[in-house]
C-alpha cells in the first residue's frame, strides 16, 4: 500500500497524519509534531527501521512505532493494529511489527 494511500485510509478513519518517505525528514517531523504513533513502511530495510527507531527513541522515548514488514497490508488490519497500539496499556511494547498475510 503506497504512502499516500495509507495516509488517506488513516485520515478517513479520523486520524491526523503527516507523511514523508524520507527517514531524516521523519525524525524532524516527529520533533515538530510529537506524534502518538509512527508507521514505518516496508520500503525501509530492517536496518534502516532499527536505526530510525534508535534515533527517535533517544529524544522521544514514548513514541510508539509500527513497522510494516511487507508490501500489501489489508487496510482493516492496519487500522486495527493502529487502534490496538494507541489504546495500549502502559508497559506495552513501544515497537510492533505488522506482517501481511
């Protein structure tokens, strides 16, 4: 699911979104807006995702991250996972992975 499609799905579900396909810009954006959740697309390698998360959590340890591991993700699955993460109890993992079927 391309970035803009994912953003549109989230907006239609009532989420406020900010999108970028550039990890350094994502760090900058996260400092500006302090999001509750960041979704990392599958186009970033596991190493890129891990480096981003490490850098993010150095300055903003409370932000939760959802890492998409493969291309097509069912929109309902994405929305369900976002809801689960955002409603998570204290102590829930800050980083989760979503793998498509």
